[in-house]
């Protein structure tokens, strides 16, 4: 089945020439109490607005949510379930949340195509096929685990490990084709490649922890004389990860059957 582009952070869908908006549900969380969200179907993927909230699956369809510490500004939480539905929450801090156990069986949402998110989940569980391509900065490393392809979608699996005690807050994920290092941008042209979906925590890698992520990209090849760079700079910090990838790794991507 051909994979379709899914962009979770855009909540405006075009249906039959009109706009349909997914209403966000207000959600209160505390630091010393856990809020349990019970979904009618299994959870496929979860995305936090930022690191002020902590999420953990306690069952296939149950998500635990709480605050790291009291926070003044509202953030958001997005959940996609296996029945193709997207749930959007606006999360605020409250020392005594009005509800701690919420059944979302009757929550109005909009069905979306989750084939891409499900495929990323399967790639995550697939055995790694690349080793040794790694970059380290200040106790934090990024390592390429594999490239997989399904029709027009290329999947890049990589691991970020933080061996320091200081959390690594992620500014962004940036991919671009270049003939040199990013610090010499004035001397050459970059071709930026936009990921269409990232499975995994895009906000923070806590101290003494690691995370494996899967990035879905429209398939491409690398021209002669250029390389692919994956940059993950630290927000308000100096530990900037930079992975240089040669064209042969993409040409030899493993075929991934999404069925």
C-alpha cells in the first residue's frame, strides 16, 4: 500500500475543498499526580509540545501524563491511534486537576491516514542494518542505525544517546545536501530536505538516557560530490550533533514491506 504524507503538527485538513478543524481538548496536569488518558484504540504515536510534560504508555491504549514541574505557559499534546484518529490536547498546569482518569471514547476527533506513523513504528522494531557511523559532542552522540525504503518514502533510523547528567534539549532536526561542512554556508549552496514525519520524542533527551527515532522523508538520491548532513543542534547550548552520510548508504537502503 502506498504511503501517504502525514504531517501531525498541522491541524487543518482540506476535505472536499473545505476546511475542517480538529478541536483541542483542555487537559490539566500536576507534578505530584498522574492523569490517565484511556483511548478507544491502541496508541500509535505521541508527540509533546515541549519537555514540561512527561508521558508514558501504561497499556496499549492508556497514556499517563504529568508535569515535570509547575509551568506557567500552556503546551500541547498530540496522540494518534490505530483506528486512524488524531487527538489534540492543550495542556496546562494545575496543582489539583479536575479529572485524573479520562475516557476518550466519546471525544470528537477527525479520522486521518496513519499508514506512515504505523510504518515508522515497524521500522523502529526492525533490526538495525548500519553500524559505526557516529558523531559525539559533549557526552551526547548521534548514530545511524539504518536506511529503509518503501515505494516513495525513505526511512532513516538513528539513535541519540546522552551520557552526561545534563539534559539535551533539541532545537530542531535539519537535513540538507551539501558539498562541505555547514559552518561554511557562505561558500556553497545547501539543498534542504524536509522530514514529513518523525517518530520519537522531538523535545529532549534526558541525562543518562537514549532514544531511537525514525524519520520519514520523500525518497531521493545524493548527487556526486555531495553528502547528506543530519544536524541536531542543542537549544540554548553548544552541543550540536552533525552526522555526515555518503550517498552509498541511501542507494543501499533496505526494502521495507509495509504490510
